[in-house]
């Protein structure tokens, strides 16, 4: 009877005996307050969703406060999850591993004013929900922790769009002590120099000038820079590849004797071309020369178009594309092919061949863009000049006004869309490229 009473008393007191009549049992360890929490604290973003510019503007800062329940002590670790499923990512080889690596270069964290430190992201395997996440190093718990996470996006990261980042804080035993989400809205800002186009123009004295796209929403150009004199020696100047504000992009130039020269882009916007290299003679046989993207096409006096595959100053043997090209008064490289204007002022688009391309078949069948293009005496394809994320086509009127047509996708590739006036007085130039 006494033994039963002792056992009952022990149970009521919360003491587990070793055995009847054995050593006195020890009390259970104190319960950590975090283990007893039913409702974790909340994460609140300062000022609501954060707008981050994707471009040259620099990083945006996402600020949030994580509250912890009373009694939580010891170190707590925050985990930030990238809440955008893989199905919403762009193509072009974006994988969880590459995104995690890039985010590591683009993000920092700090808490309660500490010095910013890099965030390390890892792949979670949860591709349908949060494919990557980052663990913020542990800090000592207190009633509220104020975090600042910076996100530095390039214009190539504009696909982020609007997304939420989950935030979860855990104590040393893995208990969730605070959770919530913060919102980020990525907007295209000023594209970096490598994504902004540049334009060259030669005046009547033979001086070549350079204008660069500012990346502004209105497509304005920078003040001109002098490249150099002596360019009156050339009867044709043709840009090849992407001519961009960071000094990239090459040029071919034909002199009056019919010799073709190659100028490689230097990567220096203030001196954009390296010394010229001789390509070869006989180019006076052609009445028009344009880029086909990475090489050249040239029309002879009989209206036959020839295609040259090129690698820098090396041109491979030409291939005959076809006749009838004398119907066009201007041929210009543009976007994913070229454009050609006929005598009636109708603009036609030739896309790079998508089916069985070859040296003799560089383009698909032509498609009509529209009429009225006789209002312009110069057409020149460029890289994006504004903040439009499109390839552009420059067009100069007979009165010297310069317009940029923002490229737009269509059923047959990129075509000129909305036009924006980007200059005036351009009649001082006899070549615009």
C-alpha cells in the first residue's frame, strides 16, 4: 500500500522512478521556450514590396523585421527561399545550379546594421516551388531582428518579374520561431553598356563620329564623340555584329580602289576600332554591301546577291544567293536577318534561314513589313538604343530627322514597330551606320 502511494505521488509530481525501492528519480530538464511555441513570430517587410531595377542603377535593398516569441534564446538562423518555379524561368540554359551561383554574386545580407556579407545559395531540389535557397548565418535571438538583403540585378535578369521570397527563422534545435514572405518586383532599368547600341556617322569632311544609346526610356543618344578623320576614303562602311556602347562590334570598309578593310572592335568606347586589316580587292564589283549578321552579303551590277561567311578579316569563298536584287534601293542588316526597300517604298524582311540553311541559302522567303519607307534616305539596324529590350532600326528622313523603330516580334521574326524620334540635323552626315 505504501509502495503504491509512493508511485502515485511520483506520477502526479511528474517524476519517473528508476524502480520501486530504488534511487530517488531526477526531475526532467527545463523546457526551452522555443520548443513550447505554438505560433511562431511574423516577418514584416518595411514599406511593402521592394522595387529593384534590373540594370545599371545598382542594388535594391529588401528590408524586413522578424519578430520572435517571448523566451526564445540562443542562436537563430534565417533561410530565404527563391519562390519562382522552374517553369517560369527563361530558356537559354538557366538551371538551378547556375541561378544559385548567380544569386551568390548578386546578394548580400546584414542584420541590425551589421556589415553586409555575401549570401551563399544552394539547390533545394524543389523545382516546382523553391528551387534554390540561402541560409543566413546564425545570430543571437532577441525580440525582433531587422534584416537587410540587397539584390543587384543586371538587365539580363529582368525575367525575375514579380516574385516572393520566403523567410523562415529557426532556433538551434530546428524549431520555427518566425516565418513570412517578402515581395520583390524587378523592373528593367538602364541596360549596361554591353546591351546598349552605338551609332556611327560620317560627315562631309570625312570625320567619323560616334553616338551611344543612353538606355533611357525615350531612346536619347549621348553627345557625339570624334572617332577620327580620313573616312572619306571609303565608298561603303558596313557594321558587323553588335555595335554596342562598350566599344564592341566590328566594321568593314571599302575604299575607292575596291579594297575591303576590316576594323575590329577594341572594347574601348573612346577609341572603338583597332588598326585596320586588309581583306582583299575587287569589291567595286558590288553596288551594295550589307551584313548578314556575322558576315557580308553583296549585290553585283546584275542584281545578283552573293553571300560571304566571315571570321574577322577572313572571308570564305562567296556563294550565289540569287538574282533580282536590283529591285531594291537599299539593303541593310537588321535584327535576325536584313531589310530591303524596293522602288515603291515597300520594306521587306529577310530572316536568317531556319530550314536547311547554307551558304547559298542564308535567308528564308521574304515577308512584307509595310509601305511608306521612301520617306527615309537612310536605314540602319542597331542594337537596343532605349529601354525597350528590342533590336532597333534607325531611319533618317529627307529633312534630317532621325527615328528609332523599336523592334517587335512577329510571325516572321523581329520587325520595326513603334518609332521614337532620337535626333535632328542628321543631314550633316552622308553615312549613318
